[in-house]
């Protein structure tokens, strides 16, 4: 559906002009919409939740599930207004809107957020996560992981509420990408944070940081050669229409974080905080399965709608990428400092231990 792309860009521009002004500096806003007054909460109250993805996406499924649960748990006292991508702004702008209290809840993907919080750049590194889906699922759901990141988010006036896995990153281009040499000079689109480019610089590519809404047209006009995203996104954003090949290398999962404005969260009356925490816990339990189903059904749709080639790398081919990817870890540690290094090492330890517990080895099932 190519006609949607220019519309998204125009909508973004219009919404941003209205919401945050063209060039004026951001004003810190008082967090509101807790519904509190001197006599207690004045219900119903509305919370605004901004997404980095369009309707039908993993983030949209997540938001709808959260909406259903929060409205039910609170007996209708909380109403959740969901803003899919295209209605408010780019990922970086959504983070600003969360920090200044214009939206209460938002998704913030590490590939965009790492310019603000370098520590989250760990999720843009390749071959850190396990090949075992259970290991990754447990890691991302663990309180220990949330704890590691809670201070870096808090320092930027955000409360980290959870990590959401959205599926393996798949490379698209007009050729198969079987070895690091295939990336030599390749203009691959990356998310906008500097650190997001490093993983591809390690393969010799020429990374091009570009906002999500611009990727389709840049591929179509051949201003870039390729991009990386989970299957569901490649389908719904139409990238498969303008690329010849999808390469499955399982270098990293697309991980998003769910955040709120920190002052707003801390000022919530106890019962509202409890409702939110309960609803988040419930959604976290089902989103892993939902994203896996969505990625599977969208791959079917892509293959039905197009003649795109699917290339799955062998373990030997993946091994060459793994080796080439390691230099990006040094750049990550340079930028994210001691705390970043500690996060990377703790994650690697947690993964190795869980792999041992599950299988007695470090080999994966590829899911
Ligand atoms: O590639 C991106 O920029 C986007 N990809 C996904 C799957 N979600 C949001 C993010 O901004």
C-alpha cells in the first residue's frame, strides 16, 4: 500500500507543528491527568500512550491489550488513549513528549533512544542474545534486567516499565547478505541513534540513520540499499515491495522499552499505580506469544503477495558475522562507560547461566 507512506510523513509534520511547535524549545510541563484533587481522584481520567508503530503492529497489539486490561482492572476509572505512529511524531520526538509530560506512556526503542541513554545501545549489538527463545524471554522479563536499566532511564525523567521483544531483525536488500563482505559499502538504513550504526559499521557497511517513516521512500528511490526490521514491520511498512531479498541471520531481536514520565508515575495515587502495574504484568505474559504469531502470519502474507527471496544463513555463515560483530562491543563500552560495560557483562552472564540450566549447553533452537 505505497499511498500510505507520504500520508504518514505529512501527518507527522502536521501533528508535530500542533503539539510541540516547529522550533521552540520544549517547556517542562507539570505532570497531569492523575485525576487527583484535594478530595481524592476525580474519575474517569485519561492516560495518553504513544506508539512508534502503526495500527496492526506489535506495539499496537500491546497497547490494545493494555487498554483492555487497565480499563477493566480500574472498572472504567482509567481510559487509555492510544496514539499509533503517524499521529504524534518520530521515535525521538515521542521520547521528548514523554519527558515533558505531554504523553504519559510511550514506547522507546533502543535504536533511537541510545543517543539519550547510551546504556540501552546494548540492544543494538549483534549476537548478544541467545538462540533459545526461552532464554531471551526470561531475560527480558526479569526484574534483574529492569533493575540494571532503571537508573539510566530515571536520570532522563523516564520510568522504565518493561522490555518488549518484537522478533528477530531480518535484513532486506536487493541481494543476499551471506557474509560481512556483502555489507562492504552497503548503504543500510539504521535507527537514528549513533550506536545503532556501529553494528553495521563493524561489517564494513555505510550505515544511514533515518526515521522509520522515511525508510520506504528511500528504498524506493534507491537512496539506500537495505534495512533491518522484524518480519511484521517489513510487511506492514511495505519494505518487501521495494526489496528483492530477505536474509535471516538472527543477529539481534528488536527490543522496545515501555516507559512513562517519571514524575507522573511517582505522583500517581497508589491505586492507579497498582492498576497500571497489574495491567503491565498481565500484558507482559502474553505479548511474547502474540509477537511470534504476528511475525509468522506476516511472513506468510509477504510470500503470498510477492516473489521476494528468503535466504536463511547457516550456522557457519552466522559464525562469521558473530566474529565480525565483536568490535562494536568496544565502541558500545566507550560510549556507555562503566555502567554500560557492567550491563553488557551481566546480560552475557545471565544468558550463559540460563542456557546452561535449560540445556546443559550453549547451543540454540533458532527460534
Ligand atoms: O525501524 C524502526 O525505526 C522501527 N521499527 C520497529 C519495528 N518499531 C519502531 C521503530 O521505530
